[in-house]
C-alpha cells in the first residue's frame, strides 16, 4: 500500500470536517504554484513582447510566440490526462513540470525569434500537463464533497494571475530584462517539483493497453486546425481564403476520423463513453461557453477602459479587478457551501443567469459610462463566472469513475480552452467590423485614407490625445459601439449556457454520505486510489 498522502486521503474522507494533514496542505500549495506558473506565463510574457521584439527582431512572427504556446497547450491537454490515467498521475505531473521548466530556460536563452517560438512550444507542452495534473490530482486526493473549497482556491490563483501578471511582467522587464520573464519560472517550478516529489505518494500504474497513437495524432491535428482557424481567421487571412478553408476541411476530417478511431481503440485517448453521462456532457458544453464569453470579455474590457474612459494601459491588470475579485470571492463561497451541503445544481443556474445579466449590462456602456458603473457591471459578470469556473470541473469529475479522472479533467479543460479561442475570434471579428463601420460613418472618406486604420488599432490614452479631436471622438464612439456588439452577442451565447444549466442533474457527491462501495447511475462510485 502506498504511504503518505494516499493514506491521509482515506482519513480525510472519513472525517471531512477535521483539520487537513500537513502533507495534504503541502501538496495543495505545490499544485497552486504549478497552476500559477501555467496561467501566469502568458500574462507576464505579453507585457514583455515589445521589448523582446526590439531586441530579437522578427516583428512579422510576433503572433507565433503566443500561438505556439497556445497550440502546444491545447493539443497536449488530452494526452497528459490519458497518460496520467494509464501510468500514474504523479509521474505524468512531474514530467510536465520538468518540460515546462526546460522550455522556460530555453526561451530565456533564445537568440532569435525562431528559437523563441520553438522553445515556447516546448513550454506550452509542459503547461498542458500542469493544468490537467493539478485538477486530476485534486480529484484523486480529495473526495468530491470536499473538493469544492479547494477548487475555489484554484479560482483565486487564476484571478491572481490575471491581476498580477501584467504588473509583474512590466516590473521584471523594466528592472531585470525580458529574459527573466522566463527565468522566474525556474525557482518557483523547482519548489513545486521538490514538494510534489517528497510528499505526494500515489500508486504507480502499469497499463497493459497500448497508447492510442492514431487517435492521438488525429486529435492533435483536429485541435491544431481549430486553434489556427480561430487565431488566423479574419486576422492574418480572410475567412474565405484558401488557407482557412483548408484548415477547416482538415480539422473536420481529423475530428471525424478521431471519433471513428476512438470507437474501436482498445485504450482510447478520450473514451467516448464518458460523454454518455448527461452531467459530464453538459459540463463540457457549459465549460466551452464559459470560456467563450469570459475570455472575449476580458479581451475588450481593458480596451474600452483605456480608449473610452482614459485609463492607463500600465495598470491593465487592475482594470479587471472588480470582475476578478468578485469571481474569486463567489467561487470560494460556492465551494464552501458545496462542501457543507453537498448541493451544487443551483450554482451553474445562478452563474448562467448572472453572466447573461452582466454581459447585457456591459453591452449598455457608452462614452458616458463612469468607471464606477462599469466596475459594478464587471462585478456582476465576475460573480456569474465564480459560480461556474470550478463547479463545472467538480461536477464533471464526479460524473466519471476514478480510472477516468485524468481524461475527464483534460476534456473539461480542453473544451474551456477551445471555447476561449472561439470567443476571442468571433467576438474580435464583431468588434473589428463594428469599429470599422462606425469610423466610416463618422469620418466618411477620411476613414479610408488613414483614419480607417484605427479600426484595428488598440490605442492607449496618451496616443489618443495626440489625434485630432474629431478623429479621437470618432474612435471612442467606434470602440464603444464595438464593445456593445461583442457583449450583446456574448449575452445571447450565455442564454444557451443558462438553459443547459437547468438540465444538470443533482447527483450526490462522492464522500457526501456513507455509501456502498459501488453503485450505478450518473455518479459511479469508486474506491480511493491506494
């Protein structure tokens, strides 16, 4: 029998209201550090990008620094989940940390943009395992009845990364140089690596099944095509261009092929039977829509506040403070209530309703909206997100057997990631078109001869003050119109999220009450991992 934390997990399940063993708390701290690394990286690096381009050159390849990381993270997410299920969670998680740290060190040593893009892909490969590993290990160690409060803490880590990332990135770049935006990961990652190695004791697994290589390849091609379409469409290439059409066709063919292969694979990379569970399928869809509206909103709120309300771009992370603090507080409260009551259905319903209301309120903002009112609107949206962010993962994990914990965690994470890609792309296209149309309406011929280029620009307050007054006012009205359109579409999408939440079935959380060793239904019971 494994020692240490796996034994403590049983003790904790028997006395869920007692104090947490020290080793459990140490592992949870290590998991939070790992999640912070994965989420903080892009936030920090984005701030340093102008300095990086100034030193390495290659402005035309700038977008690939972010895209390579995103692609590698999304494509590797389901693979990490399955590897953990087959060969053991601890080994897969430690491997992902090592890969992430190696990618960070290499990125910091890059001598040109091509090297940086390649090393960022390595970093993203490790980041995919970090995100999945954190959620799956929590699923292994903590019974679902107890899990809500810990996943609420993870929502707090997410908020911390979003608020602190730009500020930390700017400070590091200004005082230590852009290479330290990557090197800073190494000491933090080393601490997490040492803590997990020393304290986490989970069983080693040796699966007799073979890795589903063909399914892995098809899923990777499909995810890559989807992410590239949402990243390039309407930006680098027109939506009806040959490149986008080929990517769409390739993606559809790969996904269809993947579904066919998974039906016959002995050890599928994503077992399709988990989607027969109503709650799991609903949570995957809700996670997709949550990612869609959340990241779309987070992209355009700072732009609105900088361009229309005259806020400073330097403190861009702080502009989202009302939303992120509200999200963190509500997530913690929802987790605590779930732990004490064992009830959770009301939370996705309330979350869906608040997201609809919050996005609709944000769509009413114009050039006269005060920062106080926009802060209130953001807080409403953040509260809705707080009810949704971690409950979706909790219910998804509770809907599968322990042997599928990794693929359940990775699938839920993947759907949220893909939703964010679609949200940024679609809402971005709506925003750009609305801004362009409004500029042409207000400036006429001038919009097509220079001023019209502002439609796709993101100008800070200092840059706006340098523009002629008519152009500046036109741009502010255009940005206001663009955000109105994006948030209005987001609120319509959120209605679908709310409707889905109504169909969630309240299945008792494992560990909520004494139960037989095994039981059928939507929440299959499983023995603790020993």
